[in-house]
C-alpha cells in the first residue's frame, strides 16, 4: 500500500485521484508482519544474494518485503516491475517478458 501511495505522490496525482486510491485501499486487507514473514525476508534476501538477483540490494528493500509477504501468504504477486522477475519462490503474474 505504501508503494502505491508513493507512486501516486511521485506521479503528482490530484486530490480526487488520491481520494479514490485511499478509498480503494480501505477495502483491502492488510496482513501483519509476523515472525514467519521476517524469516522469509531474511532467507529470500540471502537466496537472492547467492544467485545475484537484485532483490538482495538495499535499493530494493521495499520490493523484497512485498515479495516475501506474497511468498509467506502463498499469494500471487501482480506486478509490472522487472525486479520481481526470477525471484525464487515467487508466483509472479505480469505482462512483462520473462
């Protein structure tokens, strides 16, 4: 949710679009960060480091947490950010070429 809000702010969305985004996000369940999620973040970052995947880099810390949450809760991740391509254990749904 933070990534969506940040993207809207960077894109310079007006108040109407920001309100619409806030309304849409109010209807979404937010999962808590638990011990299992933290463990997956640590393991996923290390796995990515070992294979040279960009998600291990500090620059992609928010994306790492997004991927780890999707893995933790066995949810597909719908994203069009190339950094997720090839992430171990992630069920990525994208229109980007792989």
